[in-house]
C-alpha cells in the first residue's frame, strides 16, 4: 500500500471545511484508506473479456490498466491468457 500525503487545502476544497473538521475530530492521528474506483464488471471473466477486446481494438496496456484499476503487468498477463484460451478453442 502506498501512502500519499494530501494537502489540507485540497481536502477542504473537495469535501468542504465542515466535513474536513468532522473527519479530523473523528480520525485525527489515523491513516485513512480510499478504495479504488468501483469495478463496473459483474465478473472477472467479463472484465477480462473487456480487457482483451480493448487490446484487440488498439488500446494500449497503460490505458487499459488505468481504466480497470489494475497493474500494467496484470493486464499483459490477462491478455496472454485470453489469447491462449481463444487459440485453444479454435482447435
């Protein structure tokens, strides 16, 4: 997990001063975790199929990784697995 420091002014700008003060009162001294954006896919297979189709349509690894919230290496591995599976299904 990477720790990132965010300026107080930025947090106040995003959520407002009242909510910022409320968070400080309740969680002062704690580390807060913000999850990645919600995955729009219902299943891993659905996600992997989208990744493969995006790659086949010319999207790059970095673009795909950012879209689905995965590491670039993971996207490459998924594309290789999908390619292998599709080749085997053609036999």
